[in-house]
C-alpha cells in the first residue's frame, strides 16, 4: 500500500465515443497487473442524479452496483477489467453534486457565505475524489463528455485545482484524442488533437500522457509533431490503436509502454513486472476459438446493443470459458409474434431473453421461451426473461391460460408475476425498484447448484415485479423447479426445468458480476450447453 494515493484523470477530446472508459479500465488493469491496488470512478456532467430514468437509446445500459446504485455503464468496464468493486460513490453526476451542495445550503452549513460554483461546487467534486481513495494506491477518474463542453467545466476546474491540493507528483492527466486518417490525403491528421489539447490547456490542464485513437500505429514523425505542438513529452504520446475486442487494449497499451510511463511518472515503488498471463490467455482464447455457437437474443432495443452491455460481455466471457466464439443474433421479439418462433430461432444453439421493461414484444418473448422449452434448446432468462418463462410455463404447462404480469396487463385475472406489496418498504430507496445485491439460497442438487458449486450466493437486482407466491405451489406441482430463493423463502430468485438440457431463469442480473478473468458460472454453463447442442446437431 502506498502511503499517498496517486490520482489519474482521464479526459477526452475531439469527439465522444473514443473509448475513454476502456482506456481508463485498461490503465487500471495494467497497474493492477503490476501489484498496485486501483479503483476507478466516473464523473458524469449531466444534471440527472443518476441514469436510472434515462432512455436506453440515449444512455445505454444502467449498471447496478452491489449497494444498489444505478450508474453509468463504464462502471461495468471498471469491474470487468480490474478487481475493484464499485459503489454509489464511484459515479458522480452534476445532479448529485448540486443536490448535495443545495442540501447543505438549506441546512445552514454555509451560513453567511454566497454559495458559488467555485469553491463550493468544486470542493464538493474534490471531496468525491477523496471518498473513493481510501485503501487504494491509485484512483483513476474518468471525466465524461468531451473537453470544451460547457457542462463539464466545474469538473475540469476541480481536477485542475486538485493537482495543487495533492502535490504535483501525485496527480496525472491522461487525454484521449483522435488522430483521423483522411482518405483523400492518405494522411493521419494531428490538427484535431492539437485543438483539443489547446482547449484543455486553456482551462489550465496540461496533459501528461496522450492516448491517440488511430486506425494505424502513429509513425514517429506524427508522434513528434503532436508532442511538439501539444507540449507533451515525445515518449508520452501513445497510439491507442483500434482493436477487434476490448480486452486486447490491455496488452496493446503494455506494448506501447503506457504502464511503464505511469510508473516512472509517479516513481511508483513496491510493484513488480506486469503479469499479463491471464489477459494474454483471454486474448488467445478470443483469437483462436475452437467452437462457434449461435445465440438468439430475443428482446426490445435490439438495434441498440449498448443497452445490453454487461450481458454481451458476460456472453463473451462464457465463450472464453469454453473456448467458443459466441455469435449473437439480435431478434426483435415482435418479429417472433409475426413469423413464429421456429422460423426465426430454428438455427440457434441457445436462446436468451434479457431484462427489459414494458409490454411491447412480451408475447414474442413468451413464444421464444415456449420454443426453447419444447424443442429443448438451452435457455437463459434474465429478470424479465425469468418472468416470461414463468408466464409461459403457467399458460402452457399448468393450463392457466390467462397467466400474465401486472406490468403487461394491470387488470389481469391471473397475475403470476406481480408487484409485491412488501416491496413498498423500499420505496424511498429510489422509486419502487428492488436494486442491488441480495442473498439467494440455492436448492441443493439443482442445475443452479451444479453451476455455482455452492448454495449461498449474492447477485444484483433491478426490477419491480416478482413471481407471485400464490402461484408457486401450482407451478412447482407441474414440474417447475424453484432453484433459488430469498434465504427466508419469501421471494423466487431462480427457476429451472427438469428433463431439459439447460433451462434457467434468474430474477437477478448475473451479467453484472461476470468478468473475463472469472466468467460467471451461469453464462459459462449456458454457453457450454450451447456448444454441446451445436456439436450434436
Ligand atoms: N420489467 C421487469 C420488472 O420491473 C423486469 C426488469 C428487468 O428485466 N430488469 O420487474
């Protein structure tokens, strides 16, 4: 443990979507591979308090932490790339900062003072940095948005001041930019990077490292030019080359010398040579798979895969565990309603119904479950996927023809999925959702038990509705297995089928906890079953 934690700030310029989150996470992974304890944090300059209520088209996935915070999807990358466990303090928005300052002002904490952006807002931002630093050698904080945005200015001002507060030797600025290749000129262009660094320098931040996104490795002449005009050391301008999958960024940065540069900059002591054995193995497995499986994902928003980020990664991790290339087929649930499940799902080795909200496409999802159950195709239902599986079973196996969820049919007569009144207790914790980690007791001898290898687990939730306990008896009498439940038995957490190669539904979201170095057992098991089906067919 270092006595004084080091702080790395990751900003972005030129355009958004440059992969700042992956850049920050990869730096974290590399420092961890050298024996340092790291954590990562995201500052989001929007005014929403959290992304919980944002449209997935705009925001992508809402990532849920153990402590039940609804956060930015980059926190998922932080947890997948490193061993940090994020909390509500790891995602800080403008909304939260202002909320906290205004609450203090109303309480009289600033009595007599005029409350201003500087110092009150900036101080609040700086205290958010200190809050996650305890117990860590290095804190990496990513600033959302692009340098030059009006709304990110208080955050940039706070991180600028932080260097003086903490000592120059303890703070580093990493700027991620774009060096585009212009076809007509057949040339890499440095001007956008120059402008972006200029914008950063205007607010007083001099980057220590530039990570230049580029389709090709920057030639020495281009690097020198960028160094010269941006006042960055020649050996601190790195190519962040495009890669086929995100985990390849880690060894890529290492080859470029990014981690060594950081070690030298901070004069970090007590670490060791980078141990990339696990990451190299992952890259090898992804580069040279032995199997291919086709997974049909039946959902809404299928055109917007960022909304399912953690699930996509978890499926890839399942592939890593089985040396399999996982080919995802995004299927609009409404297409199944029109064309029938067999026509669309016939070639799939596994069918997955992911989490989701609302009625649209529900019947198509239920049809997909029916097809998977009857045709004995490996099936995995996540959250809404479990709910659809319970409805399907109730309708077609138990003969409860009107079975539904109060989310789809609020006036329904046979609500096997319902809003449980006991849940109202958690109302003040963010609407009416069950959020965050809850313990679950696994039924001994079940498929779930075989997958997890233990009977006590903890998984993260984000949902409103639950299996209605009034129907559990009829469901189980007809063969549905409740293989996971709240330890006091009050809530169904997992279901499965007997006489089926692999059929599991989870009320929780196991995808949030899957990591490439530790694929989640359910995703590993699902892909394994899909590989088996593929080999048999
Ligand atoms: N819409 C469902 C519920 O609120 C499922 C949510 C989800 O899949 N995350 O219970």
